[in-house]
C-alpha cells in the first residue's frame, strides 16, 4: 500500500507545510494509522509533534479557516473539528506512573518516547508528515508484523504496561474482540497477574470498554477473555456466577454462562442494538439465585425472569449505565423473555397474544428477536420446531394488533369519566372498574372501543351498587 497516497485529509498537507516552515518533526500516530492499514474508516486523527502540540494546533487551525481550537493546557493537548473528523495535537512525551494512579507524570520526549508509551504495537505506528520522508511508516516495535499475525502485543514489558494503566487490560480484550486478534501469550498472562489493579479505574471507563466489547461482531470472544483473565469476576460478578454445572442424582443443567454467550452471539448476528444485547446478557442473570433441585422435576429456575428484572437497576447503577429509558427497556425484556417461548410451546390463544402485546408495547418486536436468539439447543429438530412456532406467534401478534389495537392501548373509559358519572372521588371502586375494562378487552370479551367499554363498565358498576349522578 502506498501510504503517502492515503494521506488525503486536508490537515496533513497543512501540518506538513507548518513543519517545513518551522523546522518541526510532525507525525500522524495511533489508531488512524492502524485503521488506514486495515482499510477501516477512521474519524479520529492524532498528530504528535516534537514540540508544542498546542502551538501546532493553533497554527494549523488558523491556516485551515480560522477554526476554533479547544486547548487542554494541563495535558499539553489541543483539538479541533474539521468536517467530520476530530483532530488532536499533542507534544511528544515520555510518561512515568505512580502505583496508586493511572495518571502519568509527563515530560517532553522524542517520537520513540511517545511510541513506547502507547498501549499496543498496532497503536504505536506513525506516519511522517515531514517534507524529507512524508508518508514513511515509523514502526520501531513491529506493529506491522503484529497486524499481519493478528496479534495484540505491548511495546514494553506487559506487566509494566498493565500495572501502569490497568484500563489497557480492558482495551487489549476489546481490540482482540473487535479485530478478531489473539492476545500474545505473555501479555495475556500479564493481564491475569494484574487483574486486581482494575480497581483503580473508574466504573465509567471500564463500562465504556465493556460496551465496545458488547458492540463488536462476536462479543462472546471478549467475555471468554474477561473470564479467562479474572477480570470478569471483578467487574461483573453476576455474570461470572452464571458459570458451572451442578450434578444431582446424575442430572445436570446447562452452563448458563455458555448459554448466555450463545444467545448474545445469536442476537448480535441480527441486531446491533446495544441495549437489546444487554437484555441478552442479563436475561438469565438470576438463575444462580433461583436454582433449585427436585427429585421429580430435576433442576428448576422458577421466577428467574422476575428476579432478573429486579436485578437490572442495581447492575446498571453499579456499572454507571444509563438509569432512564435503556434500563427500563432492558428490565422489561428480561421480565418478559419467557412469555413468547411459552406461547411457542402451547396453543397460541388470542387472549395470551393480546396480553403480550399490551405488556411489551412497542418493544414486542425486539422481544421476539431476543426469544429467537434464546434457542440454543444442539438438537436441530427442536430448534426448527421452536422457530416455526415463533413464526406463528409473530403472525398472531400482527393479526391481533391489526384487529384489536391493544399495543400500548389506554382503556377507552378513564377514571375521570367514571368519577364524573357516579359522583365519586378517587377510590377502590374506580380502580376495580378500570381494571375490569382492561381485562375484558384483553380477554376478548369486548372490543377496544368506547361504546362497548362504557356499556361493560355500567354493568360492572351496577353489580358494585354504584348509581349515576342524576
């Protein structure tokens, strides 16, 4: 690949011009170079200069159209946006670390100092923006060979790299998962030795990397690596506790950790919805707490869907995941994930479908995707039977929704209407009447329209001894 011809972004020519005029050493470095070699699009451009990154950013932005520059003097960095790219400038530096912090002590340094402080060899690649060798690759740690070998390796001793900044352990697993690379053996062992150091990293930073693992094409790979290195038990103990199989009287249950990861991969093959993927991760999260053994029925996990939905808020809170709509969405899908499976096993009644539509609302399609992913049996005939039955359930959902319009429906007779008609204040009877109307619609006793609902309400009110205001 002719890398010089690939440097098409306007910023590179401007930086090269400034470098020539001011006799500076300037390079584009890191992820942009990696992605360029991988033929992956990248909107983040990191430029390192042996000198002041802030001064270079200011001069470059001025020449590109007086663009506003954001300056971070404490870090010696500056950045600006140009079109759809984020361009960051930093002075070359060397770093040293204290044991109790991932924040480095920074000193001015050379290009090689800057490259060796990078986390992995594939992220330490640099391209020259200098006139005498414009576009040349500077690769002192064999990053190009590691890319060809599909290998994640640290430029320096991995124990030092991971102990200095433990977030790099999460990043190693994230890159291995995203790129389908192997973590070099010594590096993988070093993650295991330094896993305990993750406790100095903020939950937000850990979860950001975890979400990138979950958003990758085959996220199970990342979770197996997290487990293998001991990180999973530290950052996400509930998932670690899914592991293992208990035997009693020669009868065992499936390994719910392996099952969950199969569900996650199944779902990831058809949806890139991050929160739907979280629902797959958490759908069986309460199975360890609900596991029971009975000589007659074997292993059971009764109520794991309800307990699991109750666990979602505490997990989201601890991991610093959003506590609003995403949390409620995941909790709802965890609670409902068995319902379509029950319908697929049984005769699909209109009433059961109406209730599922009412409870799932606009998330019913995502719920069906989750349930289809949840079929992980190795018996192909069993899988085909379930998936065929799910097609029937989907057909029924569409048919009932078109006929009865019960998705997200609000009963056509409101509490205010009932109170006004009977001269009531808020009371038990009003609640009973509202619930009776809802149940009658869901059971198909009456249509979801105001006339039938009002007539039905009057009949029920009479049975309660209520009389209208004259």
